[in-house]
């Protein structure tokens, strides 16, 4: 079938890679020579770090929800989808070529508090 170098020099972004099919897909891509960026979302209500549609829905049902989240975030705001996208773009670029096997929490310092 395919050889390990089929995807050499390429970058693959796998979403939902924290487990199941995403994790197995990432493993296969690595075996074939690709640099793999695995993105996954872990966002429980009350621990949200990014201003998403889900967060906005909760805010409509529970006014003040976002203010409560922001009050516990070290940088004083929720992240934006662009914050996440720019980090993933950096991880997929040559600038991050030595970042391997690492986990990055893109959460404005929430997990480090």
C-alpha cells in the first residue's frame, strides 16, 4: 500500500483528535510522514474560554454568564475563534517545526491559574 514518505513535507490538521477516530487518523498520518496538528475542543459550561455560539446561547438564558467567565480569566476576556485559528495556523507553519508531541492549551491562561 502506501509508504511512510507519502506525506513527507506536508502538514495535516486533524480536528477531534483527542480520541477515537481523530486520534487514529492522526497516528496514520504521522506514520505516513506528515506533520500533524491535532485540534480538539474541551469546553464545559462554566469553563468556557472561547466566545462561541454555545457561550452566547447560555448568556441569553443566563444573563451575566459571560461576565462570570471573564472574571476568572487571567487576561480578562474570552478568546475568539480567530485566537484559536491563528494558533493552529502557527502550529501548521514551519515556524513551529520543532514543536512535537506537545499539548497547547489555548485558553488565555485559564488552566494555569
